C-alpha cells in the first residue's frame, strides 16, 4: 500500500456520514430542514421504535418535490439546489446548502425516497431506494405532491457507531428536541411528530410564534411570557422571555433561532441572562424563545458540520442589543403582577385624588417579621433531620474532625463566623456545610428499608416530549434514591413520594427543580446518574445561602459538620470552612 493514497468513494461517504449523522436525531434534523427549504407548509415526522431503539424514521412534506432525474441526483455527494458558487455562501438563507446530508444518510442506512413535483402533469411520482450508498431501485410510483423519505436500518454497516447509541428514551429525547427547536424557528409551518402511532408533538401554521409555544409548552407557559423586540441597522430581535418568577434551574429552555435556523449559542444565552440583571439568582435561568434576523454577511453558519453553531461578526454589538432588548422588555412590566404593563397597573392602582389625611400609610413590620420567623422555622426543621447526635461510619469516635469553635454571627446570611479556641477566625459556608452533612447521610442510608415519604399532594409535572423521554429513562434510578413517580396522561407525571431527607415539603417547586436538574444533566452511565442524583438531593435539602440562622442553629451546623467523614468540602468539591489563624490576623494588622 502506498503511504499516501486516495480513499474510495464508499469510505469517503461513510466518513462524511460520521460528521453529519451522529444519531437518529441528526437524520430527522437534516431531512426536516430539506423539507423546509423545499417550501413545505406541513411536515410530518413518524418514528417507529422498540426496546432495542429507533428502527424507522419517515419524513413527509408537501413541498415542491423532485423530478426523476433530480431524485437520483439528490443522492450524489455535494448535489444541492441551494448554492452554485462560493459567493452564494455569504447570502445563503436556506437551512441546508452543502448537499451532503442525503448522500451521507444513504451511506449508512437504507433510504427510500418517494417524490412528485408540483408541476407534474400526471399522478405518477418517483421512488428511489438506496442502501449503503448503492442504488437498488428506481421506478415510477403513484404519489402526492411533495416528498417522503423513509430511513431504516441506520448504521447497519457501521456497527461501531450503532454501538455508541444511547437507550431508546435518550435517543427519542434528542429527536424530540430537534423537532421542537425547528418548530419554534418556523411557526409558519405545521409540524406533527408521532411515535409508534401516538402523537407527541403538534403545532399549527401561524404567523405568531406564541401559537407554536402553546403547542409545544402549553397555555400556562405561553401566558406567562413577555414579548421582546429590538432593532438595529443589521439586526431584528423578536420573541418572548419569561417572568423572573417562572425561572428554571437549568438553561435548557433557552431557545434561539438565527435567520430561521435553530442554534445553540452560549454568548447569546449569556446576553439574555444579563438582561435580567439582579432579577434572577445566579443559579436560575429564564424560559426564552428568541428569534434573530441578522444580516447574512455577519453570520457564518459553516462552522460545524451539522450547523448547530454559528459565528457572528460584530458579536459585541449584537449581544449588547439583545441584553438591552430583554432589559427594556422587563422594565416595561410590573413583575409582581404577572407581567402586566406598568401603564396598565399604574392606572388600575392610581391612588385617590384627595386621600383622607387621617389614614396612616406607614407600612406594618408584621409581614417582614412573619417571613423571618418562617425562614428560621424552615431551617430548624432541616437541621433536625440531619441531627443524628453521633459520628458517621468511619469518623473518629473520640473527637470531632473540626477544631473546637463557637459561632459569633453571620455575614450576608450565608457565611457563619466562628472563633476557635486558639483564637483563629473561621468562616463556614452554611449551605456547603449542610450539603456535605446531608450527602453523607444519604449515602449511609441507601440500604435502609425506608427511604421515601409520601407527599400529601402529589407534585404534578407537565413536561415537554423531550423531558418526558428523559424522565422515563431516569425513573428507575430516581426510585432507588427514594422518589416514587407515576406516569399518567400525555407527558405528565405525578411525584407521589420523595427521599426522607427532603422532609415534609411545603413548596412543591423544590420537587420540580430537583427533577428538572436531574433531566438537564443527561448522565452517560447509571452509576454516574445515581451519584449525581444523590448530590442534587443533598443540595436541594440543605439550608440555603441567604437564610438567617439563630446562634443555636449556627452551632448545630458546625457540630454536625464536625462529625462527617470529609468536613472540608461539599460534594461538589467547594470548601466548607476557611480558616484565618491568629498569627495571620496579627500580621494583617501589623501586630507581629
């Protein structure tokens, strides 16, 4: 064999397929984007799956269709109707333009193409069957106007790639996510996705993005959204963002489209988040549906083979405009009244022209006192659940693992300040410390007979199809940690019991956030998922940063932390205790 040689076409196509066709979801993405470029008004996606995985994908559209010659040519590498010269790339607005998708899919699967052009004078269409890049059949067939592509036996000739596919529910989740993103980027097209004959996604054709949001996320989510608008000479911003109160624990519901292309972009997501300023805690994210129309000369969509990511020229200006548009949209709303415009609220709440002078308008301190009392009581319940009064397995029985110290107060209701017997100053992160305590107790109790406690009222989770598929995958692992979850209705679940360490939950949002964080993680292995869930439960059940604590409660956290096996860090590896020795303090004040 020569040291340098030219690869045969079959190998070249399989390599290209490896870049473009990562999993079944990638097949759906490429074929649905082709349907949109063909001018479809309706796109139907039908998936057949069994316990082994996804066996068959069928995409049907009512687009322009193809002639017999075009149908055969479509399977050739780099055959496309989207561009003709390199200059066309600077103005391209179509979703697919390289011409490698259909050839790449056909190189690793059996593909049946049935198509009929709109201008056809007869009812006859064309059927082409290709397997592993080889044309097996081309014949005339009766067909409606448009195109149907059926993909079967995916990766039949690349077993290594098939081996690395995930479980059926995980692959379905990715597939649902692709269709959701495209449907939100193209509300003017009707989408329908069925799995084994059951409808999972359905949207209607509409010029209003909110209608697509209703079809995918439900009326309640759509009702809580605030419209966002903005414009510069080269950018138009549209879409919706959620009220701060409707935030989530992960950024998975930040949906972005650029020039009709569903993309992922950390800089843009960060710009949206920045528009909220201090309205959101640092660990919360808004629900966002953002549509951007950008001068095509400023957008490079050729960065990634699957075109998931884009590169933007004049990015700082674009990001600044997005942040400003979000901030302006939020500033125009009274966020305490479900996003009503400030003008409407000010009119409705306008005070009397001549208020009676004898009315005392001084605010009562009672609400603040009640809130502080509720906060202290909640922290007390959390600390009682972890107060075993004995060192855990493996800890020193004769003495605590932390130096003796006594709390003297809090800083920012987050850090406990303590003085050591030797005069040292200690700062304890109250959340990280209690998280370590909870984590070790959960691990120690995994084999206990009782790990769950029933909720008085089940927490109802209404999920998107993608999230529902991920939750079905995670239910057995969640059950091992103490969650009891039942499915009823379409993509709806009831959480009937939670781990004992979470206590008697007063706020069901804790359950929703915990499950949401698990779903956002999409662990690769069961062992990793179990550890991750343990960490999440410990985090959610721990005393929060920002919670005011009494002196006694501060001491209880220190005592409980001292009895853990690893009191120096939380389960995430962050420090729980920082020490300043007396000699260091003396040096800081030049007393040495």
